[in-house]
């Protein structure tokens, strides 16, 4: 119907046809500037692994003696054939996601990767297809969205290297030319990796905590390729990512919690809010170690059991010290809506006034209001602040060589000395009259390699082996580090501890020999 001048101009824009406009190659540059943080980008790739039904995932840093080389993410998911790889690497293609999937927009693999790396390689195999691979680079995108085909021999070799993870099917995602790695000065790789892995472990432990609690095995590993080892075995340092549950308190901060509230939200119907109050002054990792407390109060939005926002009141109110114990879990509805929308990076939720108005009217099944819950959280904070508590002496934190679970509990129970280099544990050759020695300059406890099997039931141990022995030594020796003058009494104490421990090893060996005879 022809357009009549002035008709309905307030409500509609008439059209007379259409033109197909393919994206300019310069669009690819936008993928490198999406604002993905490093941890957020890695988490986005792990979402793809979970969607592929993987239950074993490894985030793997490759390094040599001088520098950090690359990053790989390996999973034992369903894998992709050549057609699936082409679809996954197509820029701008939105795929159909199954109900309950963590993926949303179809851009995460490319955007998260190219925000940090100059080259993205994906190698995969399925039960019915051989290993195949594709590589996408920033230059290739600008060159008419070119995607390179990986040599099938290399694809198979890469899969074979990770046969402890990928058995019949799985995927390897590889980042090369990682810009953060290239800025690390020579000699600073250890320090960079320590901090990067710590942040990554915290982020993944928090945002994927429901999956980790259900049995997802997620490791962070570092492999020094200069060792000459070819396999992915015991020579690789592993850190098992543990769930950091932001609601994982043992006893609530106020009786009667958590409470289930229902908020009437226009456009969505009813939204369930699970309101929690943490115990005051809790030292648990899920409370203290996931970020500043002021930022972690408020709403925790989940989408298909994946945390997508950790704290913040989304305009309901401003954060304040008296509400640091208040955390509210909200599961986003599965269907898309105009009230609650998730950003592309799956890091924050945008809400409309309809949501905050509904929360203010929320009540539980007994008529208890959400506003009363906020008052209860403030009261729990004030009551907790008035209680006196024993002040524990700060300690030098534990470092490499001690199991992450043990390190986490130590951090929960004991305050750390600021600026102190963590105490590491390593096995090395020592004289037979020494069970351990101290390297005070490097903040290291060195254990005698000759006795290692005695604490690992005769088996070769990994980097975090003998947790009981190392933990006891940490508690005994922590105050021997960070000192100025080394007193004779301290050296005497180290000497007689060595003597007593050697006697205990000898006793253990004797009993083992008797049991075998």
C-alpha cells in the first residue's frame, strides 16, 4: 500500500524494499575490543565445554624457562566434526542452543579469545570423526573472514598429547600470541603465573560453583616444555579448582534463614528470591575470598546454574557496610524477556524498574517481607560487630607445594602478613641426617627426596603430595621466615625437629617392612 504523506508517522516507519549488506572485514577488529577480562574470557570457553557435556576440563599454561608460551583449554566433551568446527568458527553466526545451555549469543568463543590472543585454534574429534582443526586470526578476519584449516597430522598429535583427558572425543582450544603473556619480562613468569592462576582459580570456583559441587573436574595446570617431557602426566603441576559457594556458610547469621521470597514482577509474573544472611566475621572462603565484601552484598543471579552476577543491588539500593551479610540468590527465567537481560560476557544483569519494584513488594509464605529481611541482615551485622573475638597472629601465607584445599582453610582461619612471599614446599636431595632444610631467602621448605615414597605409600607423588606432613611442617616452621636475625635457639629447634622426624621415618619404614615380610 503506497505511503500517504503524514499518515501515522508517530507510530511506524514505512519501507519500500531491502538491501543485503555483508559486514565489512574491519568488523573483525571489534572482536578484539569486547572488554573481556582474562578470567571472564576463560570462563566463557569453559561454558562451551560444559555445553558439550564435558565432565573433565583442564586450563593449561605452557611455558619454558624464560617465558609463558600459550594457553590451552582441553575437555572431554562430545567434540566437533569438520562441519561443526566450521560453524563454531563462523563470525556472526548464531547457533541454536539446547534448553539449559550456557551459551547464548554464539560470539563467546571468538570474542573472548581474540580479545586476548592474536590467534585462536580449535582442534576436536568425535566418536565418529577423526581429529580436525581450524584456526582464526585477527588478520584472517580482515582478509574476508578467512579461517585456516589445521594440518590433520598436527590435530591428531595434539589430541594424542592429551589422551589422559581426551579419550574417544573432546576439544582443545588454543590461544597463541596472548598479549598479557608477551608483556611479562624475563624472570617474572613465576610471579605472573602465580597471580594469574590465583585469580583464575577464584573466578572459576565462584562462577561455576554449582557445577563443581555436582562433580565437574576442573584443573589448572602448568607445563614447562623445557623439561623435554612429551606426555601430560605427573611432571605437570595441577591445581584442582574447588567450589567457592557464596552461600556456603555452616550456620546462618540469623535463625530462620535462608528464606524464600516471591516478588511480583510485571512482565515476568513471580520471581523467586532466596535470601541469605551470612554469620558476622565469617572467615570462610565463600565469604572473604571472592572479592571486597561491599561489592559482594546483594543479588547473585544464576542462569542455568551458572553464576552470572556476583553481588550488587541493581538500583534497589546503594551498597553499605551494614548489609555485607546480605546475599540473595536469583535464578533467571529460561525464556528471554524485557525485564532481566544478561550482557554478552555473562558478567552482569541489567534490570528494569519492574524488577526492583517487585522486589520491594516481595514476601515469603508467612507474609514476611523482603524489606524486613534487609533489616534482619543489618541487625545481624551490628550484633556481630559488638561481639569480642580472639585476635589471631598473622602468618606468612602457604604457597606452591601445599594442597589448595589446605591453603584455603589456612587462609580462612589465619590472617596473612601483608607483602610476604608465600612459603613453598619442594623435594630435593639432602644429607641423610636432614629430613628438611630451610631456604629463608626464597621462603622455601626443602624436604629430603630420599623419604618421599615413605609419605606417598611407595608411589611417586605429585607437586602437592604428602599434605599432612607438609601442613604440620608449615605450622611448625611458619615463624622461621620473614625474620631479620636468626637466633641460635631457632636453629636448635630446627635441629631437634629434624632428629625427631628422622626417627619417625625410620619407625615407619620398619613397620612397613614388617608388614610386608
